[in-house]
């Protein structure tokens, strides 16, 4: 995972039935609860992209949560890019699209 101002930064692309099931709100709430900063957005492909920054411990728990998602979601695959060099929001977790 890339080291960032808030710790480490990682990008996830989640595939499956992850749009129209409250997935972005689920991600935002768990990101906030774990003290992460980042963004979540729907992709035109039908997936969801998440960029998150924080401690290794928080990101590990976060990854477990987003790998299953909320009730109604069916996550079939999670792609993970640990070499992210993106500027994260200075505070909080946001839905951007």
C-alpha cells in the first residue's frame, strides 16, 4: 500500500451487483466509522470504485466489509491497487459519483 499523509492509500474496484443496493452509502459509513478518508463512486461499467487512506489495521477491516457489501449486494470480485498516489480529501469519506 502506498504511504500517504493519512497513512496508506489503496484503490478498490468492486464488481458484481453493487449499484442500486446502497453500496456507496455502506462504504461511506464504514469508512467514516474506521477513521478513513477517501471517496466512493459508481462506474459506468456497473462497478464501484473506492479510494481509501488510513492505517493498515483500518484498511484491512474496511476491505473485509466492502468485499461483502450491504444486504442486497453481490460482490463477485474486488480488484485492489496498492500503489495509489492520489490526493485524498483532507477529512472524511465522500460519495463523488
